[in-house]
C-alpha cells in the first residue's frame, strides 16, 4: 500500500479523470462512444480513488508535496493528503463510482439533444476538482480548485439549457457560490495578513499570531463562505434550485458530495488550523445546524417536486452534520477533547452516510423522472408496480435518511444524539441550553423527516397512477439499477458494519492535532456493540438486525403455516363508499403535508389561494371546479435577498447618474478631481 | 532598426489606403503591416528582456514595461487587423458601409496603431504626448464611423474630454522639466534625463506635476471620474476599434502615468503616488461594477468592465510589491481578453444587429463558437480559475491586505457585484431562444479565428509565462 | 438457564400480555359508562377470530401493504425487548437504548403510514397524513422525556434507567414528574387514545389509526390490531417503569422477580384505569389543537432536562 | 521687450479669457481668441528676440499662421456657413459668472499653488496670471453650452499653458514645438469638421442637445 500513497498515486488519479474529460470532448461527435469513454474513465478513476484513499487511511502515511509555480512564492500547487483529506477522497470516489455507473445508462436519453462530449468533460472535471479541493493545502490553489468545482458544476446545472428554470437556477447558484467565495477569499487574506502565507500548514503553525478578533472575523467569514456551499440556512437559497436542475447522477454528486466540501473546510479550519477556539464558535455552529436541519426538513415537506424535496433534505442533513461538528467545537473549547472527538466522529460518519443514501435517493428519483418525464410528485403514483426495483431502492434510501435502524443513517444520527446528550451535562450554562435546543431540533427533525419520506414514497410509488405517463413507465436499465442496488446495499452494510467503521473514523479524527492523544469515548465491543460517551449509551447493529429478522421470520412463519392454512385471500376493489374510486380521490403530496405546513405556518408562511368556479353564477351552490393552490412564500427571498438586491440596484441606478450624458458635467468632474487632488496634496 | 520599420510599415500601409482603391490590396497591406509589427515587436522585447532596456537612437526608448505594452499592441493589433477585414466585408454585404469608408477605416486604423507604437517607444515625454494626442485624432473619426447622431455625440465627447485631459497632462509634463531649466542647451529631453535629474526637483512641484499628469493621462486611460467619455466611445466605435481602444489604448495611456510616477517617487517617496493610485483604482472598480449591474447595452458593459480592470491595475501598482507584478500580468490578460470580448461582441452585433442586451438571446444556439468564446472570456475576465486573472486579483488583494484592508474589502465587494452584473447579462444573452429571423451559424471562420487566437494566448499565459516575458514583467515590476 | 428463561419471558410478555391490557381498558371504559362490556380477554378472541378469517386485499395494493403488518408487528416486539418490564438487571446493551426503541417504533409508524396510502383509498391517505403529523410532533417530547430519565441515571439504556430508585437522588424527583407529564401526553398521542384519536371510531372525519388499517382484513388486520395493542403496552410499561421505578427486580433473585412482576402488573392495571377514566371523561380534541398539546409536552420535558443539572 | 510690455500682453490674454466668459456673440469669441493668439505670438517673438535662435522664429511664424490666421478663419467660415451669430447660452448668468471668475482667479493666486508660480521668482505675478487664465479657460469650457465656445476654450487653455511655459522657461526644442503645433492644427481641422457635422446632425451647436448617450 505504501507504493501508492505517494504523489504518483495522486497524479494517476487526476490523470484518469483528465483523460476522461478530454477524451469525451474529443469524441463528442459520437454520442455513445463519448459517453462510454467518460464513464469508463470516471469509473476507473473512482476505483483508483477508493484504493488510494483507503491506503492513506490504513497506513496513515500523509501524501504531501508541492509543485512551485513561477508566478509567485505565495502560490504553489501544494498537496497535503492526511487521513481527513483521504476520507473525503474516499467519499467523493465512492459516490462518483456509482454515479458514473449510473450515468452510462442514464445519459442515453440526452443523445442527439445535447452534446454528450461536453457533459463528459464537465462531469470528469467536476469530480477531479472536488478531489483537488480536499487535497489542496495552499489557499490560492485551494481557491482555484474550489472555483473550478463551482464553475464545472454550474455548467452541469445548466446542461439541460432549453429549460429556462435551469438557467435561472444555475444563475442563482453561481452568483451565490461566487459571493461565498469572496468571503472565503477574505478569510484567507486575513490569514495571509497575519501569518504571511497562504499555506495551510504555515497558517496552522502560526495561528497564534492571529489576534482573537481577527480569528472571530475569520470564523464568521468562513462559516458564511463555506456555509453557502454547504447550504446552511439562510445561505441555502441556491441549493433547492440548482441540485434538481442538473442531470440526476450529477445531482447525486452535488448533494451527496459537493456540499460536503464546505464542511471539510470548516473542519480543517476550525478544528485543524485555529485551535483553540472560543466557545461561541461551537455554539454558533450548533445554532446554524439546528436551524438548517429544522427548516430544511420543513421546506422539504412543502415540496412536491421530488428532486427539490431531496435537495431540501440535503440542507437538513448538512444541519445534522453541523450539529456533530458544533458539538465537537464546543467540547474542544470546554476542554473535553474526548467528547469533541465523539462529535467529530458523528459528523464524519453522517457525511459518509448522507453521501450514500442521498445519492441513492437522487439516482432513484432520476430513474423515476427518466420514465415519467416530470419532477412533479402529484403526477406520479403507483410506480411500485412498474418499477419495483427502483421503488425498493428508494425505500431503502428513505428508511436510511429517516434514520430507521438498521440502516446507516440511524447510527450516525445516534452518535450525533449522544454527543448532544453529553453536551447537556456540561457545566457551562449557555452551552447546556444550546445543546438542549440542538437536541430538540434534531429530535423534531427526525420525526419530520420520517413524515416527509412517507409522503415522498407514498405519493410516488403507492396507490394508483395519477397521470397517464406513469402507466408507460418501465423498470430502468441495468446500469441504473446496478448503481442504485449497490448504494442500497452500502446503505445497509454501513449500518450493520458501523462497529467496524467507527474505529476508522476515529483514526481520521485523531489525525487532527487537537485529538492526537485524546482518550476515546467511543468503543466497540466484540459483539459489535458501539458504546458512546464513556458507557453513556450503547447499541449493536448486528444484534438488532438479528433480533428483527428472527422475530420477523417467527411471526411470518407462525401466521402463515401454523395458524391458518385453510383460509383464502381474495383480490378485490378498494372500498370506495359506493362511488367509483379514481386516482383523483387519493391524497396528494401537498395534501399529505398540509396539516404540518399549517401547524408551522408561522415559519413557513404558506399562502392558500382558492378559486371556485360556479355552474350558475346566481345560485352559488354547485361549484363547477374548485382549485386550491398551497404555496410557500420565499421568506429569505423577500426578507433578506430581495431587499439586498433592491438596495444594490438602487445604488447602481444612483451611480448611473454619474453618466448623465452632459459633457459640461463630465468636464466639471475632471476639474473638480483636479482641484481636490491639488488641494489635498498641498 | 525595428522601431522605424514598424512605424514605416504602418505609414506605408496608410499611404496605400489613401492612394489605392483596390480593396484586397488595402486589406492585405494593413495585415502585412500588423504582421511586420508583430514580428519586430517580439524582436524588440527579446532585446529588452536580455538587456533591461533598448535605446536604438536617442529618439527611442523602450523599457520593460514599454516592451510589454508593445507586445500587447502588436498582438491585439494583428488580431484586430485580421478580424477587421472580414468584419467590414460583412458590413459591406449588409449595406452598412461602402468602399470609401473601408479605406478610411484602414488608413485611420494604421495611423492609430502606429501612434500607439510611437507613444510607448518614444524617448521623449513630449513626443509621447504628441503621439497620444495623435491617437485621439486618428480615432475620433473611427468612433463616429457609422455617422449616426449617437456616434457623433460619442466622438465629440471623446475629442473634447480627451483634449482637455491631455492638455492637463501636457502641463504636468512641462512641470517635470523644471529641474532641467538649469541644464542649458539640452534640446531634447528624454525619459532617462528626467529620471536622472530628480535631485534638484522641488517636492511640492513634483507633487503638483504628478497630479496634473495623473488626471490628464488617466482621462485617456479611463479612470473614474475622468472616464465619462469611455463607455460612449467604446460602444459606438466599430467592434474591432473598440477592441483596440479598450484592450490597448488604455494601457498605453496608463503606463505614461507610471513613468512619471517613478520620477515623482524618486523625489517625494512612494506613498504619495500610491495613495492616488489606490484611491482612483478603488473608485473606478466600485463605480464600474455598480453601473454594470443595471447595464442594458453589452458594448457599454464591456467598456465599463475595462474601467474596472484599469482600476484593478491601478490598485495593483498602488499596493506595490507583488501587486505591481500582478498588475502588469493583469494588464496583459485584460488586453487580450477584452479584445476577445469586443471581437466576439462584434460578431454578435453582426448577427443580431443590436447592441441591446434585451434583444440578444440564445447566442449559444445561434453562434455556438462565438458564444462559447464570449462565455469563456467572461469567466476569464471576472477572475474565474483556472484563468490567470484570478491569480492576479488574488495577488493584488494580498498585496493590499496588510496596509489597506478597507480598500481590499471594497475591491472584493466590487468584484462580486461586477461578477453578478456581468453574469446576469451574459446569461441573458447566451441562453434562451434565438429571436425569430436569426439564422444559426457563424458568418465566417475569420470572425472566429482572431478572438480564438487571443483567448488561446491568454489561456496559455495563465499557465505558463515564457521566459523572456517573465523577465520583462519582473524587470518592470521591480520599479514599482 | 434462569437468564434464558427470563429473557424468554421478556420477549414473549409484550405480545402475550398486550391484548389483555387493551381488554382491561375496554372493560373499565364500559364500567365507567355503566355498561357490562366485554370480558377482558375479548381482544384475544378477536385476534384469534381474525387470524382464521378469509382476507380481501385491494387490487391496487403492493407488497408494502402485504408485508406491512408483519413488519409493524415485528417492530413492536423488537422494541419490547429494549424496555424494562419487570427486571432492570437484564441490561440489554444491544438494543436497549432509548433511541433504538423509539426509532424501532418509528419503523412501525413508517410502514403503517405507507400501508395506509398503498390502496389509494382516500381514508388511508388522510389517516397516514394525520398519523405522521402527530408522530412527527410527538417525537421531540418522546425523546426528551426518556432523555430526562437517561440523564438522571447517567445512561440512555432504559433498563438502567429503571434501576435507579425514584427518590435515590432527591433532586431528580421534580424533573421526573415533569418528564412524566410530558411522556403521558406523548403516550396518548402515540397509542392513538383520547384526546388524539378515538380507537373505537369509524367516523371518516375523526379517525387516524383506524383510517390507515381500514383496508385490512383477516390475519393482517389481526396483526395490525395486535401490534397496536403491543405499542400501547410498551408505552404503558415505559411510563410505569421509567418514571415510577418501584418494585422492579434489581437482581436475579426469584422473589424479587416475582415481586417485580406483581408490581408491574399492578402498575399496568392502574395505567389502564387512568387511560380509561381519561377517555371517558374527555372529548376528542380538534386536530389542529393537538400540536399545542404536543408542544406542551416538549416544553415540559425541556424544563425537566433543564432541572436535571441545576447550575 | 520690457517686463511691463510682457505684463501687458499677459493682461490682454487674461482679459480675453474673461471676455470669452461674458460674450454672447460667436464672432466676439473668435475675435477675442485671435487677439489672445496674437498676444501669444508676440510673447513667443519676444523669446526669439531674447535668445536669437532662428528656429524659434520659425515656431513663432507657425504659431502665427495656425492660431492667428487659420483658426479664426475656420471659425468664421463655420459661423458664416451656418449663420451662427449668437453663442448658445451658459449655465450661469453674468453676475454669477463674474463671481466664479473672481473665485478661480483667487484660487490660482492662492498660497497653495505658490511653489508653482515661484519657479521663476521674477515672473511670479506673470505665472499666477497664466495659471488663472488656465483655470478660467477650464471654467469656460464647463460653463458654456456651445460647441464653438468649448473649442475656443480648449484653444485658450492651450494658449495659457504655452504662455506659462514660456515664462517659466520650459520651452521645448523647436522640433517638438513644431510637432505640437502640427498636432494642434490637425486637432483644429478635426474639431471644425466635427462641429459642422454636429450642426448637421443636431441642428445646433448646443452640446446639451446631445443626450443619446447616458446610463
């Protein structure tokens, strides 16, 4: 393994993706060839990435080297891959692998409409850029990779360019991410100002030179900058638009992995570079996590666009990851490194898990959309009969994201909960209450997520088809199913094997200086029982699975063979109160969530429009049609972004007055500038 | 002999334009002159790179910065000459212009380029001033080329405002000669002589002189608040001329101030002039960015973007150190990319016959290659990695963060606003449905090759700067 | 040997005793309403009868509908292994965590709601919608009330939580009582009792739980009914053992165990009576008033947790 | 020539600028400019007399031809051709203009600009006056709406610079001066052509009628 944990290993990785990108561009005249080329190289690259990342994690040998550039000593192509980077390379590669497999089949429906070569180019570059982002160790180099990641993903978002909505979503995405980058640039500039370097290692070593107020500023800047990419509320507004707009295998990568790169940098900066940190940083992160997770899931409930719904769940899960990270920060400020490590493990584990089940969900949603040609859940229904395997994979994803045991989502949320529970016991007053609120937010989030996925699965796959499109749906192609199946299996395996995974994650956390010699609060017993918080709580995934399956078999066996052998099962109609049951009588996705929306109307600010048309305008007894539209107003748009936009636009219009068109005025500017300059200098 | 050859070839080409009525010959001679200038400029810059400066006769003087700007003129000039041929043919085909105008165009363009070459290579500040004045004169009729009222208006404003600016610059230049009044008999005052005689210079006069030069020449370089003519002129001129104006002429005027800055700095120290550079730079960035946000005309948008970039360059020189290095690099990138943008905008204008952003939709569908060029150039110029301008911007900001954090903050804000505004308009133009009656397809390959070559050059320079150019940049940056 | 026996009892007692619990409530309610009422073993007879009946399944139903009863029933039984019934020393460290129990029950809720939507009936859909609304809002209160106990006892293992005496730490008395208040509200919500749901109704406008299982018949209906009885029993057991941990067996000593079982039975019966009294004396709430109640439960628990470690 | 005569010439230059501010007729402006140019030529001639360099005589002649003869000729033809007797109005009325003139003159004489006028201490007063003339010319261009007045303003600005340069001893070599003069001539031609084109396009020489280009 040592043989590949060096720079050659990394170059091979980048080379594979570059070859995929360029090759598919060269072959752009042949759709199929280009697609296969891009797919094969990205698969090969992802496999190599997995191999490479695992080698680094297992051997613990950092890969670190720099290629100097001629431009300036400030900027070098510096790589530093420690275990934390390797973990993220692992996550990127893992999801990229299945997305690429899926893509080979999925992209076929773009043939002849759009250039497949361009898709292959940006797709491979996007993955390569993500790999660079998590392995760069020079600030400028990092920013370059970061922006390439943003721009390539922008082009993937607007790939389906005939849809005006996609263009708008892409626009919002790129300007938000650009604004976010400005904040990041500013924080790096502040690093440079006080440590004289953009190199992360140098900054870390000289972090003591940075005054506390500047550190605080850096914290806020980085939280906003990286939070924009991660989709923290209220900087999330681009996310529900952009993720659905991209082709589904790209959405899987964006939601599953790309947004985590923001989290990666938050970990890197807050836990890696700027230790020790003031306690309010951790509390702020906790608050951000609580708000994001709760609002994310609430907004998801209001959606009937399946991919937007999933996108909002990404916000929710980023919130959950932030809860883990926030508790890690808080504990480290309180001098409880073991608990901090627990929080970090929870965050890392959830990053991995969310990547798996969110990409699974996006891929299965993509399969559904591919067959039904709409993202509107109100037009689905009954797909479980037409696409049984897709339905099953979606169900697995839904259970995992709803944190139902024994799937992986449960175990990372369990760890997050444990770190929050332990936080309630800290002696610091404000921290204690923040932890209580965070735990409450997480508890409600869990319940609401469950409701949301009942809605999503039920409206999509169950009951009768609500539009004729559904009836033509067929089970998707083999590569699509293979990718989804593998992710579903992973989602299950990561749950069952959480006991095996946790030591790995712990070794990753220990790579950070703050935790190098920390006694662990997470242990795994021989029977795979995970114990967290120094014996505070424990759970065993295999035992749970065993009991569950055993009981299930006993129950089914008993009911089927011991009790009733003589009775018949008749297939009949659903009871319809004597009328003809039509799909229009089924509950809709909007209707399902309506009660929750109304309960949270203070937050969501729904608008209900009712339009009734009468048969006879004089006697208003028999309505002809009745339309109810339940809309959710864009609160952030109307209270944050719109005023901001209007303010800057007004400023812009004011500035335009300079260009009044009158030449006399223009000349007077020069005169005034001259006079001011003369009398200012003298 | 390189410099006289350059000037002569352009003058010969201009003469051919005046005396001959054969269109192909005029076109060929213009391209040939640009090609000769291109080759000779590279030779000159190689010489400068190896020896620091190049003084063939006492009449000429090329330092590192001059050589860089010379290269810029040569590159953009060649591309513009090639592009102009096809551009004017298409306009003739559309019935917009006749042969007389074409001849006029090439003659004036040749004179214009020649004047710019002379401005950066002349050994005397006064000759420099004369040639910069000559650029104004030769371009005035190019700006009013289409003879429409708005074009007339633009040309008039251009003429008047720049004349005033240049007269101020002239006055400032004269003031720099004060220490030389004691040295009797020297008829010809060269840049070197000025730089060598700073010892007797009254600091207060040096400051006043610098203010006049700064306001004066920067009127021509288009920094706020002296920029007012720029969006008008750059948007009304034919697209290739806009490329020359925005991409090249601004730099030519800009570096004049830098030359005087060196002299002033020798007298009163660097901080005096730096403050000016920073102030004008940041104001230019802010104003240009804000105006771009609600711009409705894409050629004006590009013009404002030039103002913004001049602001960035000014900021870079104002911060000094690595900022100056980045500023020079930025100047090069900006010249190449802004020309690309104007040339692509010209192709778009040919296709859509409108400079209103609202009337232009679906460029990617109608003009695929040009659309991609435009989009790429947009990403380049707004500082999106991996393109070079990102690096130069970061370097400039990091040069400033230590001493002027507030300025850096404003500059960063302007960059974001500019990106948002520019991107909004680019999105509106690139995507969407092509209007009725616009047929898809590039007009001619020669409308694509010149901008493609320019952007290719800029992209290449983003990743690798050839040794001699690097030596030139370092040599020039060492002075600031 | 003894432990195996005890574990078998622990495993079996949830499914075996739960119908009895439902029967007791029904009987009490009947008595309170001056009716004779069915015997307390009537639920067993009902389940038995249903198990042997023929079934009708909608042609719109998918495998979700068919397998949901088994999964739901299994989930309740598995959850039952994670809670203390009569012996707190059976520390189930594998699945006895409060979150495991809660989320295992959620599996049941999840499939119940899906099954409700599966047949395309209008009733099933709104039943699921209401069920998920209530359970989503109950989640916070549920976790926090158990968390109060967990914090008092220093572990989230529910068995250990029932092992500490109620007055072992004097200052934990108030938090526990508050948490119990919260828990009781959640109990009513989760088990579909008044004022949240009327377990006996088939009136379209008010039913929640019944709406979802409307399409079931035969053995699947039996499992559904049984599972809901299990759930009721589990909640009652948690309420009695975690908040009033009296008499529960602390060690594998036969007398203690028998005492534990007895006190447990008494506590359960008392709970059944309380529920019956409540159901007889109270009207069902309008649906949109329920969130207030659930929020009250959550806030009670937040206060309780805040008081566990007073500063 | 005596210093008194030079002062007189400079006074004439200064007064012509003031007159340019006040006159309402285009012809008056042209005449004022010719007078001003003549004064400049005399000043240049004086420096030829002092130095005795023949080349300076050549420059003086060139200046005479361009400024005193050609420029007014162009303007007069323009005025005749288009019948532009009256100049377009100003922004400020006459009293206000006078106040501004006073303010600008005071500014040019202010202590702040002392180093500038002390280049040649003997010519201190002259330099101040030349500086005032410069600023006043700028003020003229700003205040006047007429294109012709603006052109004359620029020319008068240039004259003031020349006169400042002469008194400050900053003359350039004759070759360069000739170049400058040639530039000026070309500029003059172009400006005149533009003026007639503008008149054709806009129907007046009022620059405020040009309002196509604004943001």
